[in-house]
């Protein structure tokens, strides 16, 4: 069986996914309505990925973002760290002046598997970060943020704009 093992190396490059059904190839698309397919609306969602951070100092790096402004969206980023062994993955969801956030450590120099979840099950409404299938971090507070106004915003992987970290950055 053929096997492909590959990864993306983001250095001055990124991926932008237009969130419109059929936006790239409308004549070939089974669904070419032009409606958003990535917007979570008012439901739960999970973003899952493997991440390798080199054993060196790192700055603030937006890894994944779907946001209409600095006060409306979903952000996954690395927090600045001068150490060579670990740094912190930060996950936030922002809606106006309301936001949820949580962070989890990761080991530099190896691949880490993460699942960042906004768990909107009844009575929960928390952000959760799973590393290697184990829950390692949960937002300290619970908050019903309602539907996010990010329907027409692209999903950007490997880059992003300034985002909310409890205060504007």
C-alpha cells in the first residue's frame, strides 16, 4: 500500500480557505451554493492537528484563524517563549467583548497531536485542549457566546492578524 508522510513548513507562507461552497471550482463542485460550510454557528466544533515547534525561541505565531475582526472569531496560536524545551498553545474564541480562552504546554522538538474543542453541550460552554487524546486544559469559565459572526471570513492556516488574548495584542 502506498504511504505518504508529509508536513507543511510555514515560513512566510500560509493557506487561505475561502468559506463558500463551490468557490474554487463551481462547475466541478457537488455543492456550489456559495454558503459557508466551515462556520460553526452556535454548535460545538473541534480543530485537530499535529504540530512540530523547533527547539528554539519562538514569538507570537497565529497558527489557525477564522475571524472577521480582532473581536470576533476563532484563534489558535503559539505564545512567545524564549525556552528551547516547551511553549504554550493558546486557543480563544471571541465574540464582541466576551471571550473564552485556554492554553496548554507542548514539547518543542517533537510532533504534538492536539484537538482544540469548543464544547457547547448543555451546561458546558467551555474551550478544551486535548493533547494525545487526553484533556490537558479547559477554560476556567463557562460562557454562552451565541452564534459567531464569521460566516464570510476565510479560514487562514499558518498566519493571521492580531487577536484577543484577554486584552488586545
